[in-house]
């Protein structure tokens, strides 16, 4: 069941908006790209790029500890020292498995069935860029990563969000962090394994690796925006005021110019709201559903968040039932949706009503008696065109229906693309090829379609929204994406 979070959903007329960097590239190839460490000259001198050799640190702190004199009080490692250890561990794992792992001679670790679930390495390597490096990075996050949630402000605009309809993930992510009981940093020091990454919230900001700004852009639109004006000034003002408040009350924003702070927004206007404060826009980690590279989304610094539309707050029951295999699906491809944006208009002009028995394309999905999700479960491919913005909840819906997503978009940076090989479980078709879309899909051999569906099954767990969160699910994958961006930043404090 969905949590009892805010049900003040944004106006239904607002449409959700909608380069790949390998995990070990994001974390480790920092010397060759200054952008990968500090995305803007606006960063203070205390947030800086580091030479590559500084990432080659020991996997443990034994050298530092052995230097202590007898009777000397042991000092806990600094936040950056902890991250250096994690960086080095991930780097070694990535290098060790980078080439040999492609051959696939066994699982990541026979003791780590929570990750590989008994799946052979060759299959994991087909959907992950480096399964062993991802496993190590996720494990390091679980035992180390600490996030401080600023407590300033009140609902409904702060500390709350919509937990159903098109902005579900925005409210559920905020709500989940709010539900966590903050724990002391000592409970997650190296050597003490936390139960899961879902225990990430800390009560000690001085020991935090990242700081969350708990405002909801969807709630801003609901309560501060004047309908039909398209004036986003109130949204930018709220963001600017909130950053000024936390910067004046705490030292953490100013020491990094916001580089270790993150926000999450699934409303179309999330990117524009972030411009309310120049340092947040330039330096901060922006977790966005509107992950459009042509509109300033930076894959090395920002996080692409999966879009999910839960009308009543829960996953539709049709998508929870076991999904049929490819051979039991009579439709080649399926789409139903409004004529929102030029890509959908092109799709509907060419394919609406052309062949409803094999290639059903409809302009509406909410007509009486129309079972949208049953069509998804009966199609081999599910068409996922961008609307007014790049993201589409159909991508997540397709994965739940085990229907191979067909990405029809320009500039969409896909979620979790730094660790997932999207080409192993989806098909990207250029917008220019929409007039010949059926031909493109029919040319994919049946064994390849089955392989793509197998890939969908393997990654499905990463697009599950659980309450409470579970290992490797959507909530924790978003956290892992933030963790990677924090690893990609070195701060001198």
C-alpha cells in the first residue's frame, strides 16, 4: 500500500516532462575531465578537482591507524577520507573485472546472492556496464553513505509531496527520507554494516556526505503558482529563499557552494525552479525526471529519475501479475496516449488506427472499457514517445509489464544509465524513423526480442517502488545515483 503522504497533487493539466557514463568512468576518470569533478567555476576554492593519483588510496585505514602512538585517541576518518577509501575499492574492482568479467566465469560472488540472485555473470554483464563494480559501489553505499535532511520549513511545500498520480516519485522519495529516523554517523562507520541503504539518513550533519533540500516543486506549483500565467517567479523565489535560510543557519552550503547538496523534482518545471539560486543550478546535484540533455541536464552531475504514474498511489494490479512471454503476445507494438508534443503527433499521424489487430496505436487511453495495461501485457514492444517533455511513465510501466520499451525521444538521458546497459532491454528509435517504425521493429529477430525481454526481467527490480524500500529498488537506485555523483566530487574540508 502507498504511504499516507501528501495527496495534494499538482494540477492535472500540468504535463510531466520528460552520453551514458559507465559507473567506473563517473567515479574514476576524473583527471581527464575537470567537469567531472567541479562542474562550474562558481565552486568555491574548497571544492576542487583532484589529481588522479589521489584516488589511488589504500582499501583500508591501516596505514593511518598504525601511525598512531600508544595511548593516542583514535580519530574517525574525515568524510573525504571515507569516500577516498570507497573510490579506491570501486576502482580496483572495476579494473579487476573490466575485461575478465566479460567472459562470465561465475557470479559476482557466491556469497552475495542478494545482488546476483544466482544469475550467471554473463547475463549480468549483458545488462550492467560492470556488474562487479556496481555491486561493490552499492555495498560501499550501504555501509557508508549518510544524507542529512535539512529540517527547516513546513509542509505542504517542504517535507511533503504528492504520492499519487504523475508526480508520485517526487512525493514518495521525500516522504521516505522524512519517515527515516535519523541515526548517528557512528552506526554506519566502516566495519558496522547498516541493514540497508534505506537507513541512510543521519542526525549528524558534520558527518554527512550529502545534504538533501526537501522542497517539492510539484507542491510549489499547487500552492504558489498562479494558474495559466506561466510565471515561474514564485517557484524560483521559494528555492532561493530556502537555500539562503539553510546557508545562513548551517556552514555546509557555503563550504562547498552547494556541490554536495541535492534536490529531487519530477514536475516539468523542476529544472527552472533550480535556477532560483545560481549555486544550486550550477553546482548542486539535481535529481530530475526532466532529464533533457538539450536543456542543461548534465549526466556527470545530475541524476535522471524514473517517471512513474500511480493513479491511486499503488501499482496497477495488472502489472503485478506474472507477465507472459514473447511468444504469447499477439501485438507487435502498442501505444495509447494524447497528442502531446511533436513526437507523439508524428507517431499518431503515421500509425493511429493503421492496424489495430497487430500494431495498435490509439490517441486516448482512458476511454470506457479500454484496459490499457492488458494491451501492454499483450505487446512485444511498448512505444514510449516523449510528450511535451522528454520523460514518460510508459518506460516504467513497460518494464513492469515485461514489454520491451521503445524509446522515441530527443535528448532524454535514461535513468541509471551509468550502471545499466539500456540497449540490452530496450530499443531506441530515432524520431526521424517513426514513419518506418513498424519495419524497424519487425526486422528484430525473434531470439533477439526474447533476449531483450529477458533483460527487462533482470532490471525490473530497479524500477520497483516499495514501501518500505528494498535493496536495489527505485528509491535505493536513486540514492545510488546521488552516491556516484558525490564520489565524483572531491571537497577540501
